[in-house]
């Protein structure tokens, strides 16, 4: 079980922008959610969902504008919304503490999982290469989290060589991204997608031999946000994946 606690790790520093709300109770234990805004080096911020146990909250008073460090794991679950199952991503907090000073890397995630759907390779209107892949990351009690990932440049090309069932490791950040979906001829709605933006990846079996890094660190590539904005304006919808 210890190894399954190490294959999914996330570290966040940010500001609370939506306070605690009761979420659900499981086996007599209550769980709450709040939203954390995590800044990028660009002017864009990611607003991420955090889930925390009432037991971890003992003696804590989390409120809006609090600066926090959150460490834990990225979890997924299906939720029935508007007549269909949707894959929901949330950060399950295992440690929360005040953030006294921001570091250079306020949003870091590491996943060790298995390709569970054929990677989808595409290009943006700017001609930049992108690949979407879905990772199944095991956790205790025979459960798995299904986590969408997006890669760019050479990493996207590398994804074209991956097969369903392969074990890979990825490093990157958890991001939120707005996109537009046309629901009728006269009605377009704005939605939010959550995904891991990959900065480095490798096949687990080769201990880094096949590792490919992005041409530039994502945080230092302003075209990323510009391209995502352009895709939304052109009505390009990122496919929602049902686990």
C-alpha cells in the first residue's frame, strides 16, 4: 500500500478563493471542499478543487484569502450531471499548512500510471503539436484514478509511440482551462476542464531512457495560454472522457 501512496503526489501553493463547503460523508467521516487559486508565471491562474477530511481540519479555520500549502493526491470520480456521467478531478489533501513564502514551483504533480486509452495527437491553429492521454493511476483497495493529461511539442510526438497498457511516469502541473461548448445554434456555454499539463515524461520500464522533455518549460511558454484561448474562440471542444 505504501508504494501506491507514492505514485500520485501533488504540491500546491495558493490563495483560497472559495471557502469550505460540505461535500459528503463516508463511513462516518465528513469531507469538505474549497477552491484554491494557484498562480502561474504568466498572468493566468488555475482555480483548483480541494477535498479535505474533517479530521484534517481539526483545529483549522480555512477561509477566503488564506494563503495555503496543500499536499496530497489527485483523485477522480464520476458524477451524474445534465443527464450524463462526467469525470470530476479534485485534489485530496493529506496535509494543509499556512504558506508563509511562495516558492518558484507552486504547482507540481507526479503520476505513475498506465495508458488506458489510445493517445490523441493533434495540432493547434498555430501549428503546435498536442497530445491528450488518459492515465489510470492505482490507489489502495483496488481502486484507480483516471486522469486526463496534455502534452506539447516533442512530448506530444512521443505520445504517438505509446500503447494502451504501457506504464509511464509524468511530471507537470495541474491546470484549469476554460472552453466553450455549443449546445444549440443560439447557445454557447463556457465550461472548465481540468488536466495535468506535462513537462516531462518517461516509460517506467526504461528508467528514463525514453524520457522526453518539452522544448521549453510550460510556465515560460506564453503561447500555451494564447493557443488555449484561440481554441475556445474557435469552438474547439476538448472531449470529456468517462472513466
